[in-house]
């Protein structure tokens, strides 16, 4: 994720604006999805999107393959992001089934999605306020353009209840979500004109008691992967594709 310290915006984009409208219309039409009552950002929830079995499977995968979480931009704050992360192998049947369900829910092609990432927060771990979109004036932006461009929508699911702490807080939009097993939270990182929306600033608040597990799925404005989607579905998996 990108570290955010100012409200500088990138360029408007008709394509990102179109994606935002179409995904929002699809979510608004889904009776299982609820739109948050905030004005500054498009935020939705889907309670019980993941089953207990889904959550248990993903927790086990995260525990089996975790590493210290990283940032795209450097920071002098050693406590800025202190969780562990796990890049989940997208071609594993259990993972791809959830990948495809999330993509279908939003109506975004699966190939526009980055690899699903799991995060684990132990007591006292946190992720300070940040935005998921990329800064178009940053040194890493050219690389992001080559791999699908800007992040449009984020889908994040809680895999367990947390005894105390660990909420996801959007301080500018004015909403906070307490971890609840199976709950999917979805938001548009772009404003109505397709430019990055600084009001999506959010924080993974410090866990006080217990361990917090989540998965996060980021969608790009264009394809992040290409051929592997087709080769897998025709029965051939390219293990080096992702």
C-alpha cells in the first residue's frame, strides 16, 4: 500500500470514473450489500460474505506463509505498518474460488485484480492512516502503469472477531468498522471524476487483545494479469505466471 501524507490528487480519468459508476450500480442493486451512510466516499459492506470454512482456510494459509508487511514509500516511523502479510497463491482452488466471487460481486474482470493478500495483526500491531491508490507523481508510478495502472476498488474481508481493537477507521469519511468474521468491506479509491479520493484515507487501528486476520483484494483500472486466467480455466496452470 502507499503511504499518504497529503491530499495531492492525481489526474481525472473518464475510464476510472466509468468503472466507479458501473461497480457502484452493481453493488447498489445487490440486496445483500449495504451502502454506508457517508458522503465523502463510496463504501459498502456485505455481511457474512465469507463462510466459517472460508475464513478458517484463509487463516491457515496466512499463518503458513507470512512475512513482515512492507510499504511502497519509505517512512521514518517504525510503527507505521507493523503487521505480517501473506501473498496467497491465486491458482489454489480455494483461493481462486473466493477471488472469482469477489470479482463477480463487483463486476470487474478477474485479471484486473492483484494477488489476494492476507494480513495478520498481533497485539499492538497496526497500520497507520494511508490510502490504497498510487501517487502518480511517485517514483514507482511508471511501474504501476506497466502492471495495470491505478487501483480503483478495494475489497477487504475480516476473517475473525477481535477481542479488542483492530477496527478499520476512515477518519475523513467518518466511519469505522469493527472486525466481524466474514464481513466484506468494499470502497472506491477514486472520486466521481476518476481522480484519487483522499477521503478514502483509512487506518488499521492497533489491536489491543487477540489477533486480527483479514484479506485484501485490490483492483486495477486495466489488466494486472493476462494469459494465466485462460490457461488455468482450460485445465492448464502456468505456475510461473503470477
